[in-house]
């Protein structure tokens, strides 16, 4: 009977040992399956490893037994020389404060390649409170680090392009504020820096565009078409000078489809706009006198006929300078040009408000006069004959020419431009 308690104790002891072995096995399996190297080391100059998990091989290229107690290599030796001091200082501060540490650094893999790792750990204190060991985990973050560096490089390249671009680059909020701007945009608008532009321009619609409705047109075009291209507007610089810009922009939405901002580029096209205006003006203006030319007269005459109502009246008055050829041939082209300019000014002075005065040939002028009847046109022709008959002076010499006048009334003398021009010339 005395053996019964002993057998019970023996069975209990066997059961406890089995449970302990099972717990150890599960713990070993868990550690082996962790992505990284679990370790316990001494806080000495070599970070002498007392325990390393099987993840050591994938992380460092060394077998666990090669790192244990520095049998082949110490962990300090495989740590990148440029990072060793920073790592030791970071861990020392954490251990001294009884806190966990978290540090990223480089190691040299057995293959000679450089790898980035992330180490987290904590110190274990002895009875006297001093740190006797360090436990933690080291994981390979090379892929993450490479991605981060690639993003950094992309950001640097983007920032370089952004800062050094000749064109202005911007991001604006839906309510009309600048969220971002590059130095070129600041220069275009007359600001010393992009920051100054962003701080000063709080309402783009009213502060920037000369036409306050232009911002709304910009937004509506993007809403309808998805973007704007070559969107030209007149804007105010900081110094008050008016310039022309061309914008290319698009809307930016978040993953839920909500409008976040507008982003795009701006180019100063003032010179191009002025050039186009000059070319258009030259195409429709007589270069010598500054009057409308034949093309502009024809355009306005066609508009007048096309828009005429049953009660519309207007007149064409044709003026031909007599003796112009004599002046031009005997006194030279300079005298002839001066005569044409003098007569252009006199005819303009005679013309009523709303009339167009055009030079259509060498010494031929035409006045398109809206809203007149025959008596008023006759009075106009008398003023023209008096004005053209007055003397003028060239190099101190008094000269006189006369004008011949022809009249065509709409609709009496024609209902189309050709008939009116023909009858006025007759």
C-alpha cells in the first residue's frame, strides 16, 4: 500500500515533464516561424549572442551556431561600420531608461551584400538592477527600405523638376486657394517666392483674373471635359500689370471620387497674344494711315447687310482724292504718304459716331455710316468736300487737292455688298 502514493507522484511528475516538453516544442516552432531572427545577447562590445533562432540564416547568411558566442563571427562585426556607433548609442539610451528600443540600420550579409534591418528589443535587469542581457528580434526590411528610397528619389526628381521648371506649376483647392506652387509661377505673377504667392492669393477668382467669371469658366470646362488645354485668360500681376496666361489643368479626385484639387501648368503668353493681336490688326488695318482696310470694311459691310432689318438704313460714302498722283509723282512718295495721312485724319474728324473710315486703295477712302438718310448723307458729303479741299503744307509749301464723292444708300442703291460698293464708286 505504501507504494501507491509513490506511483501517483511518479505519474504526476511524468505528466509535468511531458507538458513542459510540449510547451518547449511549441515555443521553438513559434520562434522558428517568425519572420526574422529572435535573439538573446550580452550588452558587451561584440553583442555576444547567447541564443539566436533559425531565422539567423536567412537574415545574415550565417548558421546560428556561427554567431553563438562569436564562434565564427560576432554580430558587431556584421553590423555596417557606419551604423555601429548610432546603434549602440540608441540602445544604450533605451536600456538606461528601462525602455524598449527600436532602430533601423544596415548589416553586411555573408554574401557581401548590404541589407537593411529593423531591430526591436528590451534589456533584462539582474538583481542589482544592471542590464545583464538584451532580448529582441531583427527583421529584414531591405525591400521596404528600397521602396522608400525609390520614393525619396522620385520625390527629389519631382521636386527638382517642380522647382526648376520654366512653366508655372500649381495645385489649387476647389474653393480657389493655392495649395502648392513652384518658383516659376511666383515669378510669372510677380511674387518673390511661392510661399508669398500662396499666402497672398486667397481667392483666385477675384484676385487673379481680370474677368471675375473666368475661374468659374475654368471649373466648368474641367467638369465638362475632364481638363482644360490652352485656357487663355488675362490676369493681374502683383504689381498691377496685366498679362495673358495659358493654363493646362485637370481635376484630381480621391478614391471615393471626391474632388480634391485642380493641378496644372501656367505659361505667360503675353508676347504671343500681343503678336497675334498685331498680326490680326495688320490684316484688318491700313498700315500707313491706321484706318480700317478693305478686308475690315468688307467684313463690317457684310455684317451690316446680314443683320439689317426692314427699317435699317446706312450709307457708303466713297471718297477719291483728285491730284494725288500729281503730288506723289512731283514731290515724291513721302509727300504722297503725308497727304494720305492728313486726309485720313480729316475724314475721321468728319465721320459721325459709329461710322467706319477705311482706306481701300491708293487714294480711295470709304465711309460706312449707320443710321442715316439721304439728307444727312448729303450734309456729310459737304463736310467731306470742305475738309479735303482745305490747304495742307509739306516742307513749307502750300498744296491743295480736292475730293470726289460717291454715295450708295441701303437699301435704295443695293441690298448686297457688291452692289453697294459698285454704286458708291460710280
